[in-house]
């Protein structure tokens, strides 16, 4: 039985409909916060057009890339608005706002020729799951992961009802949550917007690291963002795995507080990715590298502090996020008011980064990171064990991850050799609870985890 059937069709359609109906709230991994001011005007200065060498000219000048209106999508938007797609010959490139992750999933299966999309922005490991038909009702649609779009930009939000209970990066009293059903008449209720991907993984890791079983001790659900935020306001929803700029709004609007940022859980962690249909890439290899070059240039542009003001002006506009400038400014400056007596975070590198971080490349799609996502998929027994062991996971990531195309595009674009990783592994990763993930020994990682289904 696939995850699609487990997440019953009736419930799926209800959730997708509710999410689509509340598009104004969508903030991707969480949802776009409600706008209380007029959208800002966009006035981007496009990159100068250049003549593309005939040998490198893309096979087509058009591609349709889907995005969710969140900070993770900024490189795609900037590649369009600053003229980087056009610079590399993709004069008809389109970035298409998706109503929800479910809509993006359905649109990639359809493809642009049937009114869908060719690729775009994805939570992980959605491209792998779509490739295997695990979240598409068995309809396999092979995809290629081409680049990572961002690191950071997410966190764990807690409703104000639970203030003063020691719910931080490390939970002082795990029994407070475990005993919730006895004291409150219901389990501690937490949410994310799509099952078995990034946002689900972050909150599960946080719970489990604090000795709380996310499948037994809490009620963990996939819930439309508008419904979740309203629930946090009324006290019927207790926690949310959320993304920028919601940490700012949740604290500023007195909805609740932040238990932790994901950068505190796993510093410089992999976040969302650029991935396209495999058949589109195979048919258009030069156009694929043109997309990569444009996105890489956009990522470098986004990371320059002197460009952040213009970045905010562009993405906050009505055509994209449709949010006030003041909502996006703090996270893009790395400033997070945490609430509940926690000290404010003020560190540019704690906010969204797109090209480089202290560990090296953000853009490069490390296979070791794909392996962590698939290992966590095994950990929680998702998809009825379809990814049954590490060998299965490695075969799948080798089929989906096309870091070779990233390298080729980077070299053709003249990226400095120092910025092109020499290994498909970033090495051993360390989490806030002291647990390490060695991609050479993923079985040891699984064995070290106290709470798991594997």
C-alpha cells in the first residue's frame, strides 16, 4: 500500500482543497503569511543579455518551473527577474506559483505539455518518492535532483498556550508533553504541511531527540497552514514545523514562540532542492545546464548582503510572496525574536543562505544528504518499507541525484574550482543532541537512534 493510499484519498482531497482555498496564507513549508499592507512594487534591474555560444545554446528557450511562495524559492524567482535565465538562452523560462505541495506533485506528474510543470522547487525526498510512485498513487515519474536551493530558514513554533513550560531546543520536561492527554484531554497536537518530507523530518527529529515519540506521544498531522495558525491562536494546535517568515510573525503577532530554529538542530542542513522530470532533462541536456547556470548565478546574487534589500523588494511583491517588506526583512538579516524569554538570535548566517556557508557549497547536491533523507525515511517506516534497506536507498539516490550535471554546469559557467566540491559526500554531520550521521556508516546512525520504527 502506498503512502498515497495510507493518507486516505478523501482526507488528501480535503486537505489539498483547503490548502488551495487558503493560498493567501501559503508559506510553502508553512504557508504564506496574511498580508496586511499593499504589496511592494518590483523594480529589478535585469542582467545584461549575452550571446550564447552556439555549442552551448539550449535545445529550447522555454521551461516551466513550479515554486511555493517561500524564501526557498528565491533563486528561481531571481533567476527570472534579474534576467539570468535569459542570459543563458532561456528567454521563455516561466516560474509558476503552486497552490500547495500536493498541487506541485500532481503538476510534475502531468508535465508542462499536459498543463503541469517541468520541474522546480521540492522538499526532500519528494523527487525520489515521485520517481518510485510512492506519493503519486503508483504513477512513477522519474526525476533528477540538480541542485540544493537553500540552507536554514525553518523552525519549530509553539503556541502561546504552552509558554513557560521549558519547550526549547532541549525540552526541560518531556513528561509535560507525554502527559498532555491526561492533563488537557487530548494529545499534544503538532503539524506540518506535507507528510514524510523535510518539515515532517525536522519536527520528528526534535521530538525524538527530546525523548518524545512523534508517533505515540503526540498527534502529528499534515494540516493546511491557515488551519494550523488559527489553531495556534485558539490553543487547539500546539506546535508547527514552520518556515520563514513565520517565525517572525508568530512571535510579533503574539501567536506563540519559537522552540528552536532548524539551524540550531542541524547547522547548515540541507533544505529544499531544484529537481526536474528526468525525461525533460534527458531530452534537453544543454537547456538543463542553462537552468543550472542561471540558478547558480542567482544564488550567488542572493547571498550578497548588499543585494538583500532588492531581493526582499522583488520576492515580497504581489506576483510572488505578496507579503509586507517588514515581514521578510528580519529573517533575511538573520534576526529572530524567539519569544518565551529566549534570547534573540542575531546572526546573518543563521538566516537563509543560498550559495555558500561555513561548510562549503550550499548549491551542490551532495549525495550524502540524499542518503540522510532516505535513511530517515527508513527510520520512521514510511511508505510501508518500500525503501527497505541502505542498498535500496543508495540505488535510488544514484538514479535520482545528478550532481554530475551540477559540476559540468559549474565548470562551463566559470565557477571557481574552490567552489566546486570534489566529493559527493560532505562528510560526517552532527546534530544538536550529539548524534552523528556518517554517510559511510548509515547503519550505525540508525542503530544509535533510540526512537525509530526501523
